[in-house]
C-alpha cells in the first residue's frame, strides 16, 4: 500500500511539473557568470557549457549504439548513431557562433582562464575512447580530478565501438567487408558501417572547425592549456576511429 501511495504521489508531482522544473531551468541558469570588464565572457561560458551538454548527449547515444551492436540490433544501433551525427552537425554549426567573439574581446577573457583549456574536456576524451581511439597519456594528466580520472579509466577499460564491431563480425563469420561495403551481401551491416563512418566524419568536421575557429580568434599563439594552440588542433584533423574501414572504402 505504501509503495502504491508513493507511486501515486510521484505521478501527481510529475503531472504538476512546469516546463522550467522539468528541465531544471533555475539551477541551469545559475551556472553562468560574467567576468567584469569582459563583455563576451557570458557568451563564452554559455557556448562551452552547451558544447559539454552536447558531448553528454552524444556519449549517451554512443553507449546505446554500442549496446545495440552487442545485441545484434543493427537498426537500433543505426538509429542511435544517426542522432550522434546530428549532434555533431549541431556542434560544427555552434563553432560559427563561437567565432563571432573578437580577438580583442577574447584577450580580455583569456586573462582570467589561467591554464584552463577546452583541451582538458574529459567528455571529449570519453567520446574518443568509446569510439575506439584510446590514448593512455590522457589518463596521466595532472589536470584530471580523481573523479574524472576514474571515469576516463573506466572508458579506457571498456570495449569500444571498434571492438564491438569486431565482435559483431566474428559472430557473423567474418564476412568480406569489401562485399558488405559495396552493398552486395549484408544491407544491415553495410548501413551500420556507413553510420560509423559518418560518426567518424562528424568528429573530424568538428576538429577542423575547432582549429579554424581558434585560428580566427587567437592566431598562432600557444593555447592556454600549454598546447601549441592552432598547430596542435590542425594536427588532430586527420585522426580517425575506423582507419581499417576507410582503407576498404578507398579500395572499392
């Protein structure tokens, strides 16, 4: 009886919930701030918080895609990967808004950043790890909190999409991927591979756009996090999660 009463109370609470309560608008809007004397600082903070929220959504969908591949539900995996790619499209367009910050106004913000940098985004590293590009050096960063290090270590230890695909191919008897990717043998698997490559390209587009945005705002100055800035970002644009699939695509 107590359980039923509790459930009924929860249903009433949800029914009475407003839009602002449902999306936690009050706490969300309390997370922004403006640096005195830096008129673009609020925009800068909002833009980076929005990016991290999209990273969170993308990670959620990547996890669901991986679970679906493990369960041989390729249609569900493609559904989730399509949403991932659409989120990456939004992030690429989002960069166009960020680059409206003038170089002089960013200089005012930069004075308050210290050594902090978007280079430290743990969620982006998680996206890389879950997709299949795992670099152990990021686990040794002194900038990580223990919570972040634990989370990133867990991603490092878990099977990635690359490994999930390999296991799927094993379960299907190691099909000829040239035949599959040419659309001649397994339409569902071919469509899944296309979705994985679209995800790969989505991140590549974001990397390239990020490098161009940084070039537009700071030129070739070093990054605040100690990296070489634009030079480092430009060096990441050729990274891919599924190089073997790209080689096969090239050979078709």
